[in-house]
C-alpha cells in the first residue's frame, strides 16, 4: 500500500456519504463528509508511514491509508493519530495505548492494536484483518468481524444513536425556570 492510497476509513466514508469536501482544519489538510449534519466526519491528512512516529504504527496503515486520524459521526468516534502532537480532542496512538482501558483489553488479548475510541467507553482494535471492541461498561472484549464491514456497521450504529436534524428542529429549546421545581 502506498502512502497516498485510500484506507478502509476513507472507503467506508465515501460509500456512506459520497465524495468529501477538501479543506484545512486545525492547520492540517482535511476531508469532510456529510458537513452540516449529525453524521459529519473529518479525516486529517497526510501521513508518511515510512517515518517516525507513524512508522511505529504501520499495522494501522490499511485502515488509515493516507489519513492521520480524525472524527466520525460528529465526533462520536475518534480515530487516534500516529503523531506526537494532536488536536486536544484526539488521542495520539501512543496516548491511546497508555489508557487504562486499552491496557486492560491488551491483558485479555496482547495481539490487538488499538486505534479508535467512542467516548472512552468502547475502544476499537484489530488483528489478522478482524475488528475487536473492548466495552469498558461490561469489561468485555469481543470480535466484530472483518475490519471494513465492522467499521461500516459501527458507523451506522452511531448514526442511529445521534438525533436527526429533523428531531433537533422539532424539540426546540428547553427552558428551565429556576424558581419552579421540576414536575
């Protein structure tokens, strides 16, 4: 795989949302899918997998392709970056590996390579072309299937969990009167 080939993440996003808009965000080149929706996803570019620190994480290259991480489904899923410095809301791959939850999951299966989290509740890793999920709520590690189809399913699940634009518009603002008790 060359440094410019699209990875699994980009292929899944293109299938779900079509071609991205290209821009600069956080001082990096970025591609944005589903802009202005509850499913907005952003991948940052580019990564040279032949040089440190990315070269330490080549096991993720098939997933990342040329991207260096980002956010999926309006930041519900966060793809860690193979860099020392990252935007404040994303882990570096080094930092993700230092999380207590990831260390717990690695105690269950030391062959896994973690790359993504969901609200510090679910952590996603892979080995041998299969995606695994460590669910911290239940202290459970389970296989989710082939990486590409499993990522597509996870994105779909998080989309369903997000409120739609139409439901956001109908709900309106919540007004709380501090002088009145809750019913």
